């Protein structure tokens, strides 16, 4: 089998941060032999998360068994996920923003035995629903735990307590029509209804300005999906939350914010 060198679009700071976490975890589990040192372990996990390299390719590239490569990836993800801040902690930063942008995105998954809860009628595919909060410049501030793709965006936001939390923090939040009726501090565009078939000129103008603001929030979704593993999850959907949380921690390290 042939192998070749590759690159990962991450800084050495990110690698060192994960390697330090792995070293600390290993120190608590003395007496065990590790095929790879902490630095190579971290590099393997980052190649999987950022580049989307499969476990089989990683096993070949790092000259370990497929089982070992799989275990290393899971351990790194779980280790990072434990350092994710709760929503209340994230709101301390979000509360200082001029306004926030709330959006939902679907992370595609492989088909599973119980397909119905994960099928999104909006996107016409199977996946998990992740809620994303961005600042006024489109920077990723927080990502929610994953819910089955059939869950509506507004239901997902309420399930995670986002609507009440944002209202308590007194942060004006812009969202799309999927969040109509959310209340609190969430602002949505005007929507045509049966008794209001046409929008007024003022309402259309408001919607245009609202759309310009919300469009910036797509950068946060793009930032999240720049981690190629999220192109399509080929693992148990229940692992999606840990993966999203691990990526959020790494993103904060990469962008020089305080690690969660």
C-alpha cells in the first residue's frame, strides 16, 4: 500500500494544546504502553477531524492497526468534548455583543436502522440538527449538541434553552423564518400569511436589511463545516454531539480565544 505526506490547515498551537491534554490524560493512566506518543496521537486525531481522513487511511499513514487508530480518535474527541463550556459560560461572551445571529444547520449522516427521526424533510436527507450562534462579523461563538435531523430549528433552539438564555442575556438575535414565533430577543423577518398575502414596502425593506445581517451568520456555519469530518458523519449519530463540541474547543484554540 502506498502512502504520502499531507498537510492540515491548523496551527501548531492547536496541535500542542491537544497533545498537552493527551499527556495529562495519560499521566493519570500510568503503566500503559502507547504505540504513538502524545504529539502523534494528537496529529492523527486532527487529521481525522480537519481533513476527514478515514480511519483506514490514518492507520496506514501512522503505521498502527485500524482498531488503535479508531480508539485514538475516539479518545481525543471525548477528551476535547469534556472541555466544552456550557451555554451559560458562552453567553458571558455573547452578552457583550452588539447582536447575535442564530441559525441551524444539518450535518449529513449515513443511514441508520431507525431512519425516521434523522430524516430532514427540509433538506431531503438524513442528518443531525446543530444550532449555531455567530457574532456580528460571522465568527463562530457556540454550537449546540446535536439533535435528530427531523427536529425543527425552533424546537431545537427551545430544547437547548437558547431562546430564554439569549433573552436573559438581553442580546438582540437575528434569525430566519424558521424561528418565527420564538419571542424573547429573537428577531425574524416578516412572513406572508393567509390573511396577509402581500408584504408592504416597509416590510420588504426590513426583510432585505434583515437578510443582509443574517447572511453574515453563514460564515459561522461554514467555519464549522470547514472541519471535513462534518461533510458526512460515518459514525453513530449519537457521537455527533461530542464531535461538534471537540471541534468547538479546537476552533477556540485556533482563533486564539481562551480554550473552553
